[in-house]
C-alpha cells in the first residue's frame, strides 16, 4: 500500500494507476450522498446552536489553508463586536476525554496541531471533539461565546450551520476529480453551488462559481527556543533547511524561495508527529518550518529552529460583507431564541 503522502501526490499528479481504485471511489460517493440525504430528509437529526455557527471546510482531503482563514475570521468577528469560539476535530490528538477545552499550554499530541495553533494565536476558547455537536455544546457551556467558527466540518451535517465557507487550493484545485480513495474529493464539485462563500487560496484556479481570493502573506520569523523575532528577509539569500508536515509542503517551499531563501527540502505527511531524528543534522544552517509544525516541535527544537508566521489576506469587500452577515445572523438567532422561549 502507498503511504498517505505518496497517495496525495498521485491525486494531484494524475497517476494512471489510480483508475484501479475507481470502483471504491464510486462506493464512497454513493455512501456520501446517501448520508447527506438522510440529514436533508430528516431521517437523521440536525442540532442547531443558539448562536450563529460558521463552517470553514473543503470538499477535498488535505490542507488548503483553512486554519489561517479561521484565525482571520476570528479577528474579523472580534472587530465586529463578537466573542467567537472555535471547534475542531483535533486530528492527530488523543485527549484524556472529549469534548476537550484546549489551553495554550496543551500538548499537540493531546489536542492536535491545528487546534493548539489556533488557541495560541487567537486567544479564544477552542474545543476539540470528533462530534462537532458535542464540541459546540461544551464550548457554549464553558464560555460566553456568541459565535462559533468550525475549523473543518463541512461534511458533519449533524451540526446545523448558518454560514458555509469552502476553501480551495488555487494551485492544486480538485486534483484528478475522483472521489476517495481514487482522488481527493469528499463531495462533488456541485457542492460548491450551495455554500455561502468560496475562498481560493492563491493560484489561478478558475471556477464557474463566484469566489474570493485569499493570499497567505509571510509576516515574521519566530525562534522556537528563544522566542526571538526576525524580519522575514534577515535570513534571505542564505542556505536553510525547510521542513513541512502539512497538506501541501511544496506551497510552503515555494513561499520561502520567493522570499529569497535557498532551500534543502524536508517534506513530511500532513499532521506528522515529529521526533528528534526528523531534524536535519546540525550543519550550521537554520531550520525554517510552518507555525502548524512548530507547535509539535517545541520539545525537540534548538536555536536553529524558526517558524514562518503567515497572515491570511482577504479582499476588503469580503471583510465588510462577512461582518454584516454575522450581525444579520446574530439578529435572526436572537429572534428564534425569543420565539422558542415564548
């Protein structure tokens, strides 16, 4: 069996041997559509929260930039007067119990890399649970949040949602267009017709639907061991080790090259659990990694290790309309809650 990384590479390189997996892909598609229909028809229950719920997800497997977008949406929500909280599956973590409230000093092995990164960066409540419904209930019980943003969860239909945002990789798109396991699709491209916003992360992807462009802009370098901060160009034109265990490592490597770094690449599978042996031998070169990987490497890092902090840049029109929509949704929720109490 191919490794997860080699399988993902095959999806986006059009490897011909994947055709052999198409019967399994057809089965996955039928089961996916059957499951969604069960919620749409009322055969399976949908729970609606008393506050607005915004889902940030994708129709493909793998990293597309959801987590930086969630962080940006949290900032926008705060600027609009909301007290947002985040729910996530907590992929890769094994907590002592669920639902679990993430703390800034939690371990990535306990709560997952992305929730820990969001808890530290956003400073808002973050709850992990495979059941998004239970995660939201716990979040509302343990905090005074008046808005929930779900990092992933587009296909978790048991949780009612007031807004859906689908994120696409503007370079890799939908890969070979096949469903799992022959390709990266969790749902068909027609699902994009139903979401409220489509955000394209970089690239030149052309869609039939209206979409908004997002760019991940590097902001600074942060040392894992000392906390020292450097401008992104201070190590430019130097030979460095670039290390990434994300959905699309090549995107990170290209970003560094555009900044002027000369790289020795070290790519790992998404959510890789780093150990000390994964660090390159000490040859005097700096090691630069993503912020998501950094939360898993603090225990093995030394002064060579830096992470590149990036910010999601969004169109000003999107920001304005998104904030107005949040206020409208909040007003509707309050009306619904009063009607239910009457």
